[in-house]
């Protein structure tokens, strides 16, 4: 058996983190002593390892708990899946390091790069499997897949560029702009139309859920934070205002 401090020291996490995992139902202690102290066994150690592996792969905590509590969860196949995912991640990072070095050499006049070389290692499909796991049974995902596969590569590139332009308008680089600014609200409306035109039939309440996810998931959040500080929260507030004013028309 391990005390909470012993397990925390082994895993390189804090005792506060373990208490939080307990509160969230992710890692309950194997036993609680008469004095109220938490104690963990070898199974706890293995479960914590799984939690940390999933966190390393950017899986949200709520999803981790659901995965680990599935009746059909098997440890060895899951470890093998982690192994493959981390090997692929390592390969991509190695390629990205190469792209960084080539770009530095190019800027210093030591090496020539093609336009395609600048983007070696970037992969738009890296979250497809997780997206399919989370949203695969929804009508929105299925409609989006049908539409996206029907576009040519040139069309896909232009759709992405249009999305980036609308996103920049929604976030707004002007520091004193408010979420209820008419230009921001028009941009949200354009984004709503953009989703419906190119991806799937999107109701306003689904758009509201997307905006909440943009704040909660760091992979989406960074797209807005690079434009302005707290950009994701700004857009979420703007989207909520838009949804509130268009709820009756949905």
C-alpha cells in the first residue's frame, strides 16, 4: 500500500492532484484509514499511470474517467495503443524539429526550402480518431464527413482560409472591443452560416456548445489566444450573446 504522498512522489505529481482525481471519481483510494488518510494499492498505481498517459495524449479528464470505467476496458491493449500513439507523436515531433532547423538554416541563407517544406510535420488529421470517438454518432459529424470528402483540395484550402478570416473577425484584435460589438456579432453570424454551408446543419444551441468547448480544450483555445489574450473566452461570450438573440429563430 502507498500513502498519498508516496504515490505522488512516485508519479511526479502533487498530493493536491491526487485529491482532485479522487473528487472527480478518476482515482479513488483503495482504502481510507480510520484517521481519514488515503491509501493506494498496485491497481491504483496502474490506473494513475493510465490517467497520465491519456493526459499526455491530450484527452480531457472527463473522457478519461469514462474510458477507464468502461466494462470492456483492457489494460494491455490500451497500453499498446498508447505505445503506438506516442511513437507517432515522437515521429511527428522529430519531423517538426527538422522543419525548425531547416527554416533557421534557410533564414540564415544556408539552405533553400520549397513552400511545402515549411509545413513538413504538420498534420490536420492528428485528432480525427478522437473526433470520431467523441462525435462519430452525431448527425453533425456524419454530415460533415460527407461534405468534406466531396471537396477538392483547392476547395478545402479555401474553406480553411475563409474560416481563419471569420475567426479573426470574431476574436477582434482591438483591445476595447466588446463581445456585443455589432461587427463581432456579424462575424459570429457569418461563422454560423459558414458551418451550415460547408460542414453540417448547426442549430444555435450546438454552436453554443462548440464555443464552450473552445474555452475548455487547450487545442482549440490556442487558436483564439494567439490573436488576443483571453480570446477564447471573448468568443465564447460573443457566441452566447448571438445564441441568446437568435434562439427563437432556430
